[in-house]
């Protein structure tokens, strides 16, 4: 099972959207405090719709607490500062993909010790970054694609009509 880690997320709507994406993808969500919102906030639940109760979510006091409770975890760190793109790595079954807070990303003090595991989403020009929930979806679904979308529903069905 893949793991999404949000380091100090600030916006409840983004975290709610990411939670919903994690449920759809069968991924766990890990939240590293401080959070910019309360976990029971209405905006968070609204963005996650009725999926929040299905989410496997763990909250940590800080980055060191996260590391202590997940010893030996393979962690990929999404940052605009990385040399490699998110498609240049092979995501292990139980790896962790970390994203930083909306206003600043993952602190450079963490990145500098993890250069080989840093990944980026390519962008044109001077664009600073993508929306956090969009970034999570892009990288998470690349990892799922690499695993052949195993255990996922890959067939679409119309509700009232049938495909020809």
C-alpha cells in the first residue's frame, strides 16, 4: 500500500481532497503537525465528501515523530528543487511520498539530507508550484500506474445506457 505524507499542510480543502484521493487509490494518509486547521474542521470534511471515515489517516507531532514511528521507510520527497522528475523513480509497494505545506514546501533542512529521493513535477517557465492536491494526484497515480493499477477498478460502466 502506498503512503502519502503531508508535512504541515495549511489548507483544509486541499487535505480533504487529498484524503478523498487516498481513499480512491487505496493509499494511507500521514499528516505531520502543526496543521493549519483542526482535523474535524467542516472544510476538511466537505472536501473529502463522505469518504473521510473510510480514510486510513495517522497524525504525527512533528517530522521526528513521523520518522520514529516509520523506521526504515523509503520516502520520496516532492519538491520543485529536485533534479529528478517523478517519473524517473520506481515506487516500491510500501513507499512514502511526502509533500510540503502549500506556502513553502518541504523544509530545505529535510531536503538536503535526502537529495537522491527528491522528485519534481516538470512545469513551464516561472510557475512556482502546482496546487498541492493536484500534485499529490499526479505523483500517486504514476506510482499506481507503475504497479499496474493492481486491485483497482479499471473498467467504466454507463449508469443508464450501454457502450456500443
